[in-house]
C-alpha cells in the first residue's frame, strides 16, 4: 500500500503526515507513507487544496486533516 501526503510543508501537512504514520503503525500494515511537495506532481492528481491524502493513487481527502482513526477507516 502506498500512502502519499500532498502539501508544501505547512503545519497541517505535517500533522496529516503524522496522523497517517500513526494509522499505519496502529494497523500494523506494510505501507509506505511519503510526502509529495512538488507542485506539478500535486496538480497532476487534480489536487487544488492542500493538504491532501492519497491512498494507492486515489485522492481520499483534500483541504482537511483527518484524524488517525479516520485514516484507519479509509485504509481498511
């Protein structure tokens, strides 16, 4: 599983990254969580508002910071 956090390093982007890492750890799954900061890569996914959460190539959330619990539900 590939989880990407789209954003330019703002506090909300960092919080979303932390929440995603927490969700992966709590579920004990094999998933890579990575930050994507390149604007052209972000726009290629059609994301206009950051932060955004992308799971296996699908934009799940944009412009919001879901909790670790909410991210766990999206992953399962």
